[in-house]
C-alpha cells in the first residue's frame, strides 16, 4: 500500500474538515426548515461525507504505517475508545435518570466523533513521546500547526462573509467571526512559539 | 535493548532517512530503534540483519 506522507495526509484532512465546517454551518441548518423527508435526510447527512472520507484516510494511513507507527495509532485509538465509552456511559446514565430536562442525546451524539478524534490525537501524542518520536509541530515532515490554524480561520472568514452578504444571518456571521478570531490568535501563538524555539536552537 | 544500528549505518554513510527507505519504515522508527527506545519486531530485526549482512545477535544485544 502506498505510504501517505504526513504533509499530504495533513493537507487532505484539513481540506475535508474545512468542507465539513462549511457544510455544518451552511447546509445542515436547512434540514430543520425542510418540510419533505428526502431533502431533510440529504441536508442532515451531507456533513457526514467529509467525515467518512477522513475515516477512510485514517484507515489508509494506519494500514500503510510501519510497526512502530501502528503501535502508536493503536494506543491512540485505545485511549479514544476509552474516553468515548466513559463519556457515553455518563450521558447514558444521566439521560436514563431524566437528569436532563429536554432530550439532549442527539446533541451529545454529535460530539462523539470530535471527542474520539481529540482523545485519539492526545493518546497518540503521548505514545509517540514515550518512544522518543518528536511532537508533530517540530517535525519537518508535517504541515506546521500555525498554517492549519490560519487555514481554518480563513475558512471561517469565508463562512462569515457568505452568511453576511448572502443570507444576512447575524448569528452565523458573529459565530464564524468569533471562531476565526480565536483560531487566528492560536495561529499567532504557534508562530511565536516556533520563532522562539528556532531562536533558542540557534543560540 | 542495546544495538549497533547507528554505528552500522554511519559506517555505510547512510542518513536515517536513507536507512528508513531501505527498511521500508519511517525515519522516526529508525531513530527510535537507534536510541533504544523501541525494540523492533522479529521480522524487522531480520530485515535489518539481512541488510547489514550480519546475525541478529551481532546487532542487538539484550
């Protein structure tokens, strides 16, 4: 199986997740206003397409990895599965005991995949550190973290512009601008951190 | 487990990236083996031994 370079993998995931953001903000809300069942299903499930592509990419990456990389992926997936299981059982017990006033189960279900991805990344990072593999940010093979932050910030700016000029939706515009600002701040933080590290290594 | 991988690689003038390519693993895996942070599986140890034309026990010592 052809090995995906880390940079190529990062680029593909970034594009897929950017499409996901745009679909979640611009297409998914249409499902609530649609009256017919078929368009409702199509609008509701459209954001799943980039997620399925991301899962396929992950599978391809893991299968084409070497034995040490596969081990770190396995540890990451184990951590992700454990975190998601604990989260689900907490929500399940609380829901069964009618702790929530309204049915929030579907809202929680939307967070399962992001939670799985975040905990998988954290677990994999810890495992990689254990085996002396550098963090992604320092690795020249990977796309720099600040580039990812600025890219996603730009995607949110586009969403904000679309929402403002196309539909005049102030709620979406302010949400997208807020996200873009936060991500741009994150990008600046990683630029400064990278600059300080390179300065320290030169000294 | 200690090993002589770095020594053997440097004798041949290969970079970690070049050795990784010959073994079909990542550069980081070569680095982890060289620094004894990761012990390779038996099939990979055999590939390393075959590449350097040595016995496994001549490269890896417990």
